[in-house]
C-alpha cells in the first residue's frame, strides 16, 4: 500500500464553480484505479457544523452514518464513491477553534501564547492528516471551501502551504477557476485566473493543476497562455466545460487526463485508463431515457433546490434505473390549500412530502397528503413528511380533529407525533437531535420489506419528534400500519397504508444513502409504483 497522498482543491474567481464535483470526480477516477480514496471538506465559517444553519443559507444539511451534520458536498462524495463519510470528512473553522480553545483551557499549550500560526494551522493540519494516518486511505482529497483571497480561508491556505512543504511529492494542489466568455467581444478571458493564481502565490502556494470552468472549449493557445503566466505545465491546464449532468464530469475529467496528471505529480504509476463501465452504463440510461416520470416534491424551501439536494439526486437515480427521465416539480407547501390542491397536484405520477422543521408550510403538506391518500397516488413522506401523513390520518380518518405534532402545537389534545423521551431535557440546538444510522426491523407483507428484500436495515435519522405509540392500535385498526420499528426502542420508523397503491412514510432519511451505483430501494419502489399502470 502506498503512503497516503494528499490532494488539495482550492477555488478562485467565483464561488459555486463546483469544487465538490471536481473533487468527487477525481476521487472516482482514482478509486476506479483501485486506490482507496476519501474526500474531506474544510468550511471556513464559524458555526461548529451546518446543523444549525437555515437551509436558505447553505442548502441541505447532510447527515453521515455516524451522525455528523455536514455540508451537502459530502452527499456528492458518497453518491460518487459509494463509500460512507464521517464526522472527520467535514471540519469547520468553528470546530477548529473550539478544539484549540478546549486544549488551551486544559492547559495543553503549557503557558504559550496561542496563535493562528502555529496553533490553528496545526489543528487544521491534524484534521487533514487524520484521515490518512488513522483511516489509512491511499488518497485524501481535501476541498477548501470559499474562494482564495477570502480572509476566512487564509489559515487553511497557510496549512496547505506548510503541508506541501512537509509532504513533498506526496501532495498536490488543484486550483479551480472560471474563464468567462465575453459575448460583446467574442472572447474567453484568462485574466481573472491569472490574478487568482497570483493571490495563491502571494500566500506561498504554487498550484500544480489548473482546472478552468468554461462555457466554451478552450483552445490550446489559451491553455498555453495560462500555463505560461501561472508556472504550470501546459498539460496540467485543463478545462471543465459545462455539461448536462454532474455525473458526466468524471468522464470529462478522464478525457482531460486529470487523474494521470495527479498520479504523475504524486509519483505513482500511470497504468491503463479505467473503463468506468458501470458509471458509463448509468450515464447511458440517464441520457437515453425517453419516457418521463413526473414527481411532485412538496416542501417549504423550494426557492432553493439545494435545500433538497439528496432527495432530488435520489429521485434521479431511481428514475434512471426505472428507465425514466425524472421530471421533478417543486411545489411550495405554503401555496397549497383545500381549494387548489387538486389543480396543484393533478397529473403528477407520485408525490413526495419533504422533511422540515417548524410550523411554516405544514397545512399545505397535510392537505397534499389527504389528496394523494384519497386519490390513490403513490406517496413517499420523509421525516416531517411522514409525520404529516400521520397527522392527516388522525384528523380525517380517526376523527381526532385537533391531532397534531407537539412541535406544531404544544397543547394539542392528541399529540400523535410527540417529543422523544430522550429529547425532553435537551436545551442546546447544535448536534442534539436523534442523529445518524439506527436499525429498523421491517414487518412481513409490507411495501418496505418488498422494496428492501431484507428484514433488518440501517437508516440515517435527524429529528426530535416521533410517532406516539399510544395511538398505534387505533391507527392499525383503521388501516394505517407500522411497517418498520427500531428493534431496541420500539420507535415506529415506517408507516404504510396497505390498501393504498403505494403509501409509505419513513421517519428516517433514505435520500442520504442513495448513490449512483446503488440507488435506494425505497426510491426505486416509489418510482416503480409511480410508473405502473402508465
Ligand atoms: N421537525 C421534525 C422532527 O424534529 C422532522 C425533522 C425532519 O424532517 N428532519 O421530528
């Protein structure tokens, strides 16, 4: 096994250029060559983790198996690599400072003045190297959040400078920038890239590879010019041209030779190009699906599709494997009421009610569940979506008109969804929910068991409230059944209506574990139900 190699991915010129996708694509290519690879995201903000962030701020909060609340880029890493990530894969400035300050309070610094250099940078370096030394990966790819030149990311770039020096041939730096096209003059402009590399050089970091995001093909002369100005080998100036789907990026990066350039740089053999057979098989299906499946995704953050990133990707995976093109209609839950629910949901092949927190938009979600339940439209409710299905059933079938979740109404006479016992004394908001993977035992003759094909599954959670088991008997008598429970605590994890075409509410988040090569069974079955009889 080779000594761990470290690849750093920085960004310049603009944010949102897709460092996460480039990192994941390189990782995929190295993994296809037989290396063990992990990807880490370093986020320069002061929150200890993104768990307390509003989705409008930062998109979805992605939850790992070990219960870390993390950046949504970790979702891309898992979807591309099919390997679980953990808390160690996402570190924020908040966490770095928290660790350093805790050590200082313990007296670990022996009377020294604690400073950004070396103490903060040492803690950053320790977190980067941990994945190599403790988890023994062949490659650790570290994505530095933000853009070079930001005050916040300076300590990270400084840590990269030091590590590059310490690790020698075992480290490489990829800098991702933008080459804008000016339609007025019909030109592609490289100056922003030159300036961005200058900013990196000012802090002492010479990039080894430049990946240039572009709308148009970059001719050889442009690449040569960038290489000349930025002290980079012309072969190591590569383009990342806009593509229809993020899943095409690994193929494009292979064509550009990104993995080969990195292997040469870190002094590992460049053998044959991997065929990427399964990956290309998926892409083929994705690009060639003719028939469409239309799914309504009902949530309150629909203005920002990133808030539902993993759900949208899981729907794409499952539709693709069902030979369908996913047409996802984002419907704002606040826009739905009894008078318009039919016109809003008519024509959809299936409806997914999204997770969420708090009261806003809840009435529209409940109205939507009622409509799909009564009209036999395939339904998947995730977390709050499942809780809404439970509330709707109580109000309209069990005749408990004021039934609610304790989260929405503290004094409801029928808290069919109630605060979990171990949440009752929790006052801190950060990292205190029921988080991470728990077992769920599936009941016989259920849609869930049929979908998974096995009785015991592990799924990731992120919630404080839970189905209230005092009501289970009434539900089951009326026709809504617990289809899966936690074997230790008896908490209900899945509710189903067996009489319905396909009606499944899950307390957990199946979307987090759907990957390109391993689509999630619940999503597969949901889409299958959506397209049956069509
Ligand atoms: N707000 C609900 C709870 O805490 C649902 C959470 C979610 O949808 N992730 O139980």
